[in-house]
C-alpha cells in the first residue's frame, strides 16, 4: 500500500472498510463513494482523528469555558486553552496568548481591519493586491472609506502574478501604514513572495497582515514570515467549519482596538466604562467554538505527523500535473499558466460557460468549483468573469488527476457536440 493510500484510510469520504469503516457510512450514499474531490481550496475533508477529537470533547467535556468552578467547565477550559497552545506551537508563536480563536479567516481579517482603523486617517494608505479574496479586500475598503485613508491596490502582471515593481513603488512614499496580502491566490493558486513583500513593507514602517488560508496545510511560521498578523481558517486544513485564527507577533495584538463587545471579554463593567480582559480573551467576545478549537489543534497535529514539507511538495507536484494536463487540452486556457502555484489551478474554456463545465464534471463525480471564487477584482483585471477551479490536496491520487483531466475532455466534447 502506498503512503497516499494509507493516508486516505483516515478520511471517511475515501475509506472503504478497515479501522475507519465506522466513520464511512455517510460516504457510501449514491455517487459519493467514488467522488473525486478537487475542491480543497474551499474546504478540505476531515480525517477520523479530528472527528474523534471533536466527538470526544462533546461527549465528555461539553461545558462553557472560563468563569466557572465546576469540574466539567474546568476540563472544558483546559481543553480549549491546550488547543490554543497547540495551535500557537504549530505556527511558531512564542506564547499562546498570541493566538485568538475566531469563527473564520473572514472574521479574523475583519477584526484586524476594524481594530487598526483608529490608527488610520487622511494622508495614510493601506496597500493590498488585486489577487485578494474579498475577505482581505472589503474590510480594508470600508475602513479606508470611514477613515479617509487611501486604498492602494497592487496590480497583477500579465501572467497573473503580483507585480513586485508596482508593489515597491506604491510603498515608496512612506504613507502606507498597513500592507495586507494573501500568501497564495485562492483563484489561480499563484504563490506570492510573501516573506520578501513583508520585509519590504516593514522597511517602510508598515504593519503586515497576511492571509495564509491557502497555504496552511504545508505549514506557516509567524516569525519566519516577518508579519505582524496572520489569519487563517480551520476548514481548509482538515478541521471543521466555524473555527479560524488571528495570530499576532509579540505585542501586535495589543495594537488592536476592541471592536466586538459582549460576554467573556470584560473583567469589570462600571457606570463609566469597562475594564477589558487580558489578551487574547478581550478579542474573543461571546461563547467560543470550543469543539472547533479542539478539532483544529488535532488537525494541526495530524498535519505535523504526515510531514509539512512532504505535504507542500506533494501538493505542488499535483498542481503541476493538473496544469500540464489542462494546457494540453485544445481550447482550455489556464489562469496564470506557468507561475509557481500552491493548491489550485483554474481555467476557462473558449466558447463555453464555466458553470456548464463544472456541472458536467459534477455529473462524472468530479467535485470542482466554478464562479468568481469571491475574488471578483482579480478576475476582472485578468479580463474574466468566472473560472473553473481544481484544487487537489495531499490525499489526492495521480489516478484521480488523470480521471479529472479525462473528465474535462469529456465535458468539452459534450458541450461542443451541443453547439453543433
């Protein structure tokens, strides 16, 4: 049995018998058992150890955390804070207080943008790239509108990669207070030289905010990246939906104004004001997703056990296989062809609607995604309105890549036959 085949046994969607058979019942419904899952840029599958960790917590530790002396709540609190420590270690934070649990990368990015709004005003600028997901664009658009700061957008090159010359030029006048950018496009998969870009921004006195959502399966180190803040979601790195992270370099979280108010984030409230809880709790208003945090920590452990370098290398190889194969199909145009990528390949088809292509692939049991991918600005700059995205993960097999490419050819054959 190959390493990939062995790893797939941990995932209920792919498991057939063996020790994971008890998890596989839901994956045996018609059309799902043979599913070729190439939508990992949207959501990864969840392995049995993560499912088990979440289930065990709900079965034996389910209580609200903090502010209670009963034993069950104490166990739940320990599980939550241990998960924070495990996630902090996974991304190389020196202290667990550098990690804030959120509902998603979207919430994390909004917390940063709104939390830094008090530092911005007329004459200041925020720098983003045209490659951003809306989650790292719209919050900055609103904050700039509210504060009078200028929003600067780095254009892509003709090949779809970020224009580093333009990036440095837009930084050069010293007015940029925040540089916020993705580590990899969720549309084209294009890798940004985020370490180099972070260093350039820091040299000009800007704070650096990274959206690392699309690269987390291969690991991320806060200190090595040189950022002030990093945001990511759990459901793209084998955890469940509804859990994300905002992490800061030492001292960075203290720069954020508290923007969400409610339970769990105040030490005391008087007639004249509030005393906020220490970090990170002051940024976690309301009841947290404790099972989600426990699952995220277990997902990080699972990824570590597989090997982050191996995952990163394998996913890059799978993406290259897809890109080479797609480029060989007449009429297919790969978005940002030839640029280094992480996790995704998107394409369009001459004379065909992307939604039709994705639908025909779906009928063959090939799960892909089509549309704008919440990155309208990037597609518009590239002269597109939609694209079909194929995003493998380390558990994708080479045989599935071959079947997906054959499926694209079959879909195009059907569409071209319908046009005759």
